[in-house]
């Protein structure tokens, strides 16, 4: 596979989180543990929802999809990182890097879209409770997820195809533990202006759009809750949103933290460390947030495990 100027690039070097040999076993053990917790935690959520007929509702349908995407999201980066540490190699092939970047973008943005769809679901449930089952019928739920997938696939395809047009010189070191689009664009020795413009445009559109939708949904939800006369009614209404609101806060706060860390500190090591928060920690914590704060999920997990 050849970049735009015909210079053949066969591989990149992923610098990872640390170059200290003594820290590699610790990093390997820590990330392996977090990866296994993420996979098994989200898998339990999916199995609990699919096995309990009481949870066959739009909210839990979206949650099951979110858990599946979280498993895929972490599986895009962590296994390769663990293999590199185990084999004491930092190399990733050019094709492997493009592929990893494609799926990282796909599942990362899809996470954002699903959180927005879940916010819309909570908006309908609280602001239009009498029409909830009519509005959130199975066909609409499936369509919302399908449209999210299509938009994210197209976004990843555009970004990846544009990255294929870039040419690279001698500096092929990526200061991350995975192939990040922004880092690849910065490494290019060909003109990357169009890539940067498209990248920021799509970030604003596919990142800012869903965030605006979530903010608007919760603005309407809070306004609806405030008009309720019963304190118990307010508590029940808010409790149905608590888990989702926690996950949304975690997702956007960690993403914002990475952005601010990169903007304030020019250290590539600090940026790589900060990116661990949204690539690994957030998907790992999501099952805990939903299982600890949601009685239905806790009950389903107990029934599924036979406790």
C-alpha cells in the first residue's frame, strides 16, 4: 500500500506510555486487568439484558448496544498494545495502523451517538410518558441504531481514505499506544491542510451535534421534573436518568480532559497518559455505573448468575 507521493511506508512505531523497561510488566498487568474487566463487565450487561424479558425495553436495548460498542472500542487498541509489550516490539504495520485508526474512529464516535440516542429515550420517557411506547416503538429504536452505525461508518471511511493519501518521511514514531488520526496527520510530510480541516469539521459536527442534543434533552428533562408537584415523582424521574447522566459526564469530562491536557502540556507522554481515561477507563467503568445505580440491572444480574 502506497501513500500519495509513491514513497512506500511499511510500518509505524508506537511509543506507548513509557519507554522504561522496568515499567513494562506493570503496564502489561494493569492494562490486561482493565481490558478483562471491561470485556466481562460489558458482556455481563448484554447477557443480563438479553436473558431477562423485563429488560426488553428501548432503554436497555440501547444500553446493550452501548456495552457491545465499548467491548469493540477497547478491543481495537488494547490487544495490540499488550502484544507489543509481550514481544518487546513497538512496531505496527502501515495497513494495521490504518485499520486500527478506522475502527477506533468508528466505535469512538458510535459511543457518542448511542449516548445521544439514550438521552432522547430518557427525554421521551419523562417529558412524554403517556406516548412513550407509541413513540419509542421497536422499529424506531432499530432505525436510530442503524442510522448511528451508517453515519459512523461513513465518517471513519472518509477519514481513513484521506489518511491514505498522506505521504510520510523518516519520522514514523507515533507518541501514543495506538494509531490516532491527529498524530498520523501531524507526522505527514505532505500537505495535510485538507485533512486537518476535514478532521476538525467532522469533530465539530459529529462531536458537537450529539453533545448539543444531549444538553437539549436534559434541559427539557430538568424543566419537566421541576414542574412535578410530587417529591417522590421527581426522585423517580431523576433516578431513571442518573446512570446515563453519570456515563455521559464521564465520557465528555475525560474527553475534555485529554483535549485540555494536550493543549496545556506539549508533552506527548502526558497526552498518551491522559488518553487512557477515555479509551480504557470510561468503557471499564460503564458497567459498574449501570449495575450499581440501576436496580433493574442489579436484579437481572442476580437472576442471571443464580444468586
